[in-house]
C-alpha cells in the first residue's frame, strides 16, 4: 500500500474482532510515531501503550469518546517540561499539541498499513487518565489512539471537496479542482 492509498483508505475504526494486536505490531506503530515531524525536532511526545485489559477498561470508563472493544490503546502525552525548556511559551502552548497530532496520524496510517484499525480520541477525563496511568504532573495526556483488528470497514464519512477548503495564492480565491 503506498502512502496516498493509505491516506485515502484509512478510516476511524470503532468496531474490532477482539483479536489482540501483537507487540511487534505495536512496536512498528510506535516507530512510525517517533518518526513524525516535530517542531524544532523537540520530540517531547511520550507514548503509554496499554495492553492490560483491566487498565484499558478503566481508561474506557473515563473516556466517553472511547467507543468499541479495541484490544490496545496508546495514550499520546506531551512532556511540558521539555516543551517549556526547549520551545518556550510557543512550545508549551502550541507545538506540543501539533507534534502529538503529527505522531497520531503516523500511528493511524501505520496501523492501517498493517491491516489494523484505530481511532483517535480526545473525549476523555484527563484527571482520571493521569491517575489511572500514574502520569506525572508535568506530563499532559493529549490524545488516545485505540487499536485493534477491524471487524468492519467503515464507510467514508462526508468529506469536503478540495475546492471547498483550498484557495489559490490568496484567501478566498477559489481553487478549481482537477478532480484528484
Ligand atoms: C482531534 C480529534 C479528536 C477526536 N475525538 C474522537 C473521540 O473522542 N471519539 C471518536 O469516536 N472519534 C474521535 N475522533 C475521530 C473523528 O470522529 C473522525 O476522524 C472523523 O469523524 C472523520 O472520520 P475518518 O477518521 O474515518 O476520516 C477524533 C478525531 C480528531 C482529529
């Protein structure tokens, strides 16, 4: 599967077979995450891989957006100390979030390329997550990526067309799509 094909066919998967994601697959997904772009190459992201069903269930209970029976999840965190020290105010307030989002998309695409599925989740209790996962005070959970073997291939949700969201040279100057 090439990159464009992976981007086009990736979907948020919320229904899984129950089969476990192997440690080798998780390692490949983590490797894709660490290779993502990062502002000033700070790489202040930290990844908590959850494979323990008891811990995963606790996380699910405190995450309203966590739908489905994923067998694993990765909580993507940012180290505020690292971002503050190496990126100043911008690093602490902005770069950390952008970096984590970049890592998450790499993870989702890697999972998809491996025949797995997953979904990014922002709807969770950060307080509960910090407690359950013993996340230190200076580390912020940003996003959760659920992972599993897809039970079904979700339909493409409505997506805006290129010409709905893109302009040429100046804001508001319509981009005429070639139909890619
Ligand atoms: C920042 C962000 C937060 C999201 N939070 C949730 C969530 O809490 N629960 C959920 O089921 N999906 C969540 N999603 C997934 C979106 O609903 C999904 O990406 C969107 O509907 C488009 O579908 P697609 O990923 O299949 O293209 C989130 C996506 C993003 C980018």
